[in-house]
RNA sequence: GGGCGAUUAGCUCAGUUGGUUAGAGCAUCUGCUUUACACGCAGGUUGUCGGGGGUUCGAGUCCCUCAUCGCCCACCA
C-alpha cells in the first residue's frame, strides 16, 4: 500500500489509468464462446464535433453498462465511431473556404473533397480524445468512420439492394429545400417554429365581371407570380358559381382558372385560396388533380427568377414579398394586412425557413415497416422508458417516403451512372442507367449522379456495418455472429425517427434469420435532454452550455460522471448545474479519505475476496459488524435489481447513502474504539476491507478512475488485474462462511443510532453540543443490556464522559428514544422555561399521533379490512407513543416541581 | 388539432405494487480541528405533495376534471 494524499487529485490518476488500460488492451472485444456476449455501438458523434453535456450523459451511461457487463463476466465490446455529418460538415468547410476567398464551386468536386478531408483530419477526432478523458472504455481498435472505405461499401451495397428491389426511386417531387445549403432535406430535418407573420387580404378581379373581385388571404404574396389557379370549396354558396370561370392574376397579369375543391376550408380567411403549385406542397397536389400548369418563379437560393417578372427578378423572397405588397397597394388590390402567427418550417443547419421546391430527388420507400413495428410491439426490442414506443409506432403508422438525396459533395455519392448522351434515361434499362457498388467497367461512357446520400442513409446501417457487413470475412474478424444483435442502445429521444426507427428497419431488411437475429439491439435506453437550470436547452448561441472538459479539469471525470448520473432519472430531462458535479467530487473525496483512514491501520491480505472472508471471525463480530455487512448485502442486491431496470440514479443514491451514512457515518466511527482492542481490531479491519472492496466494485462503472486507483492502493488488485474484470458479487462467499443478512443486528444498530442522535440533539439543545464530556443518564425501557454492551463506543460517538443506567429522574432535560429516556446532567443550569417549551412541542406531536392511531383502531372498517400486519403496526405504534407520552408528562411534572 | 411528460421543502429531485409521523442533495442557520475527510462532523429550520371532485378503512401514490409549464407530431392558405 502506498501513501495517499489528503485530498484526492483526479487528473494524474485519470491520465495514468486511461493510458494503462488502453495499453493493456482491456477494452478489446473478444469472441469468447465461454462467455455471454455484450455489445453496444456508440451513437456516432459528428467527426468534427466537440463533447457536449449531452455526450457526457449518453456516453457515461454506455460506459457504465459496458463496465458492469465486464464485471459480470460477459465478453463486452463497445464499438466507437464517428459520423461524417454531410450537410453540417459541408457547411463548415464552405464557410472556411469563403474565409480563404474560395468556394466549393470554384474548386470543383474533386478538389473540394480533398480540402474537406484535410479539414476533417485536422478538426476531426477531437471528440474521440474527449471521450477518452471521460473514461469511455471503447474498443478503439474498432473505430469506424462513416466515410471509411469499408463502411462506404456497406452504404452503397444497401443502396443497390434497395434500388434493385424497387424501394429506391428517382422522381420530381415537392421537397423541403434549404436555400442556404442549396439542398433538399428530409421531413425530419425541418423544424417547425411558430412565427409572427402577416396575413394579407387582397382581391383578384373576375375576368367576366370587370369591377368585381374575389378576396383572397395569403401569407405569401411573393408567390403570386406563380399562381396558376384560384380555388374555392364547391359547397361554398358564396363562390361555387365562379368555378370554371377565369380570374385575373395581378402580376404578371394573366388569366387563371377558378377551380373547386373540397380541400378548401370555407371558414378560413376568405374561403378563397390562391394556388401556387410550384411553391406549396398542398397546391402542388391540387395542380396534379386539376391539371394545372406549374410555374416556378424562384431560384434555388430563394431569389426570384425571370418568370416572376422584371420587377422581381433577382430579389430575395422577402424583398419580393414587400415589393408584391407594395404593387398590390398601388393597384388598389390590397384589402388588409393582419398580424398572424403560423408555423414555418426551418432548415436545421441553414437556420432559415425552408422553401417547398419541386425538384428531382431520390426517394426511399421504407422497407419492413410492419416488421419494424412488430419488433417493438412484440418486445423483441424494448424501449426504456416504454412510453417512447407510442411515438415510434405513430411515426411508423404515418411514414412517408424518405428523400435521401442531398445536393452536396461531402458524403456517399449516389452509385448511379447515366449513359452519356441519353436525354431521359430509363431507370430500369441497364443500357442507359448503371447502378452498382463498383463503378461501371467503361467509365468513359457514363456520368455519375451528382448527388450524395443523406447522412442518416449511412448511419442507419451502423449496428451491422460497424461489424463488417456485408463482407463475410470482415464480419468473421469482428465477431458479428457473436456480438450481433447488440445488447443496449443508448441515445436521445430526439433521434428516434432519424436513427433508431431506421436502424430497426435496416436490420429487418438486410440481415438474415428470424426477428431475434435481425434486430439491431435488444434494448433502447432513451436519455433525457440536458438543460440548464432555467430548463433551457443547452446551445452555443445561449452560451449556457458548459464545457465538459473544463469541468473534468476542475472536478475530475469521476465526479462529473457521478454527479450527472445522480441527477439523471430515467427518461426525464436533466437540469444541469455545476453543483451537481460538486456532489460527485465530494463523494470521490470521501471515498478517498475513508481509504486513507483504513490505511492508517495495519495492512492485511486483501488479495482476494476469499482471503478477506477468512479474516472475518464470526465469533468476534458484534452487532455493528453484522449490521454493516447486512446493509452491504442488501445494497448490492438492490443495485442488481436497479440495473435490470436501468435505474441509474437509484444506484448512485444507494451507493452514496450506504457509503457515506452507513459505512463512514456509523461503522467507521463506532469501530474506532474497537481498533484499540487487539482482539476486535482484526475483525473490524476485515469488515472495513470487505465493505471498501465491494463499494469500489459497485462504484467502478460510475467512477472508473478513482476506483481503479484505490483498488490497487488498497491491495485488492494484488495480481495486477483490473477492477473492471472483477465480479461484484460476494454474498455467496459470505454465506458459505455462515454470514448472512442479520435482521436483529440491523434493528439493534438502528436503535443505537437513534440513541446517539437523540443524545446528541439533547446536548445541542442544552448548548453543550461541542462538549466532549457530558454526563448522560438513561432510564432504559428494557434490561439496558444493549446500552451496557455498547457504552464505550457510544460515549465516543456522542461525546460523553459517562452513560449511566438509572431510574426515573427529575429536574434534568430529557429526551425519549427507542431504548429509553435520556437525561443530561447540566448541574442546575437548566433553563426550565426553554425545556418546558421544547417538551410541550414534543408532547403535542405525540398526542396528535396517539389520537389519530386510536381513531383508526376504533374504526371497525379499518380493523376488519386492513391486513393484520398493518393493524399490528398501528397497535405497536400506539403503545410506544403512549409510553413516550407518559414519560414526557413525568419529565414535565418534574421540571415544574 | 392530436399525443406525451411534468407539477412534492427556497432550489433540483427521490418516493417501486395505495399502509405507521413524506425523504435526499444543495441552500440556509447554530456549534465544532473529535484517531480519515471543512470537498468534513454534529444539530436545527423549511412541505395545506398544483386546484377541485371521486374510489377506499386508508391516497403524494388509483380514477375524473381544471390549471400552468415543457416536448413531440400534424400541408389550413
């Protein structure tokens, strides 16, 4: 055992152990047929991202599960990796290029990708180093990046398979278009945000009835130029007669038709809808139904084009809106402008409203939707908390085709080639269109599709593409047969559609076997979202996002991990503040010092559980020994149950409470006096060593560094093995030695604790709290033997010179406890008034309790219907309280006399 | 508009199937260098468990209802 410092200093310890672990290869996942497999794939962070508190929560949970699995004797692997994050990275690289006076366009695809790769390699991987600081025990040899050659092959293989089965198609559809990033987005990437806007009421003149107008309400006057119809509800008596007639579009001035469609809500606005097929998804549907022309008046960047007319060409959509309103006003066709709040879809990355845009894109009709639903409904995949299953099902029930093409270069280029010189290639004619994982043999005759795939169209393969799929050799090397399906997935509910649901469908589609073999994971644990103390989401713009690395620097990774887990109830959002971490840091320090205290006594052989158990001499154990071991057994059992339910905060609370209160607060204190007794000392030290050993084991998944350090400092890891490979179970070994949970000892200890608390409170009330030599007298309720046999340690604990057993006393401040009446000798310095006031309060409390208990017991319904143990309890409580009250009354009388 | 969650001490939250006098950490107040730990020890203060109704011998816990806050989904211009 080595000397350890007074205050725990995490940084050296953490760096030292992480290095040792990695060098030893103890995080490596190995196929071992003798062991049960346990696997997790990391939700791949953005390769150029930095660690956030969300990552801390997420990855701490994964690390806890992995380390626990190792301790439980499983062969565990945690597969790490990073995501290329298509649009996000492309945007960042473009911003960088702009600063350099360059642009993606100028560079061209090849050059751009070169720069982007350099940029990624320079900024990438920071987050991986940060995860190491956190203690994440990933198998780093398996690090995967979604743009790796193997992984890319998997992505393209999936594309080709789906294309061949007709799930993937290309078509001109209305998509969500980001005018900043100039790409299509999926529905999931659109963030609906309520906006304060205006509702413009304007009037269009009827062609057949000059001077007569229909009033129309719109929020988007800038799209007037693209109107190709006006629609009314055929049931609407106000307007139905105009159906089929023509109306003047104000600009560019043209006649457009009035159509009737049930879709129009008569009660909204004026009941007349302008139809702009090229710039509104609903209007586009109307145009198909009614065969309307489609006029695009906007460019990709949301500026107006030539078709909008010379007044508008080149204007941004919002400038165009103002211009259109102004023109309407000048023409006398603007009726009113009203304040209005509506939901606008925003582009997540571009942070601007998306523009519905008609364009040629690639779509995926989702495969295996029903199977994916069944996987969760049948319980093959379990969600924690369960309520997310509803969200998942609802999404699957309303699923729509996924736009998987992005007009960016950073990503997996769509593996489709078109025959040069063919104007409108037929997708299903191999002479005109080539679809394959490898490029065509005669590339000079083909042109590849320019688009790349949505990032999620690569990450949805994550659980098996990281294990070598679709290459059988790689799968064998990485033990896919053994490790797939993965055991647990830990992620945020915000990507339940983006990622979780899609991974399930991908597993169902691409993997062979029965459902239990195809599912990508058996359990999904959805974390809460980390917020600040005001409940706001953490964001860079608010500046409320603490830097986890700075926190680790200040408090240690173990403190951070413990603090976060302590306040992270299952599936509930977490309001985070640094104070949480202080709790964790303080707990580390407590642990550290308890071990330091133990090391002040002579070292013993701690090299195995067996050796410690053999040092426990049952004949020399007292109630405190038996009680603390009983608590330890119970604590460990409860924790095992909590793990099965993913109740991590409950685990931290049990560990904290046992170690701080039961072990340090009581056991170490009461046994201090026994350390002077050579007979008792050996047993006390053995009990201490056992408790500390088991605590280190149970704490290890939460606080890997300090527990590893102490494990070795305290001599538990004498054979050099790591704590992560040691089983935390011990009750069986104890049982063999005849040591089991001792309810009587626990009860006795509770009584002694109660006595100490009451006595100390009594001291404090008499302003003698800091005196170490008060004289205590006790009138016991029983024979007083428990007190007699524990007098020495109680004196020490309470700060008393003597504890004498006596009969009824008077004129002494007193309190009641389970063991009897405690008096304190204050030698005539009693403040009778204060004492009476205090006792009066206590008397009132007891009287109320007695009254309530009597009423309950007098209630025939209660006595006849309540279970026997409840009635017994009530009776016992009543008689105890009656005895206490009688005692209080005697003391009060004594004081008055 | 639909769905989900939350509402318990000044703050952040526990409270498993209804069962004695509702807990923890932080904060706050008082006292304390006691064989480790002031990142500590001892003691104290703080609650009509969001409102209302119901079921029950008994409700923080189950049911109904209302309110407030938050999240997700939804093409009303």
